[in-house]
């Protein structure tokens, strides 16, 4: 997955939906990045909880999430 970090200048994040998610399925994960943080949220509740990770923590997590 390739990310284009938001500069955060306007306070808005550009959310990218996982290719494994579908509009009608239970797995709806979205990710947004800034230079310092990778945010993860449930697309079904966009105003809900957001998990913020450092880029290093995100890179460490990805192999476990993808099952590789």
C-alpha cells in the first residue's frame, strides 16, 4: 500500500479505504497519514475512535495484518 502523507495544513486528513474492505462487508478499515502519524479508523464510524501510530509502529504492524 502506498501512502501520500497529508501536510495537515488545513487540519483535514485524506482517508484511504483498505482494498480488502467493501461497502457491504464487516471489514471496513481506513488509513490516513501525516508526516508524523499513521491514523486508522473504522469507516462505518468516521467520527469515532482513531488509532494513531508512529510510522515505525505501523511498519512493524503491517506484516502481521497482512498475514505475511
